[in-house]
């Protein structure tokens, strides 16, 4: 019987005294996935920087014998450096938020353009 009480006490300590609900679970899962996504973006940025440096170094060392796309190499270096910084995930979410706002603005602008066209083109 003591063993059962100890196991139940350990279960309460692990679960937080049975205060589990779906909202807290989803909030915690969202936060955890966001932090994993941030780490993944930093990893991708680091890989981009490493590959860009490799392309630049091999392009310079080949004395023109190796074909190097300098635009891609420099773009990879800049973008990879931007997203490999600790604020890289925030940069991407800010860009996505700006895109959302632009799409919403274009959507309302297109509706207004349609309204104005009724008066000017269909008299």
C-alpha cells in the first residue's frame, strides 16, 4: 500500500497535481515547436553560410577554372548570416507578418478598385 501511495505521489509531481487541460497542452506544444523551429532555422542558416564560404573559397582558388555562381554564393552568405543569428527566426516571422499585411491591404484595395470602377466604367 505504501508503494502505491509513493507511485501516486510521484505521478502528481510529474503531472502537476492533475491540472492538465487541452489549452495548456496546446500552448506548451506551440512554444516547444516554436523553439525547435527557431533552432532549425539557425541550423539552416549555418549550413548556408558554410556552403557559401566553400563556394567562394573554391571559386577564388580555382583561378577561373571552376564555374562559380557568385550571385548565389553571396546571397547564401548574406541570407544565411541573417537567419543564423539568434534573431533569425523572428526575422522570418516578421517578414511573413509583413507579407500577410500586404496581402490584406491588396485585398481591400482590390475591392475598393472594383467599387470605383462601377462608377467610372459602367455609367
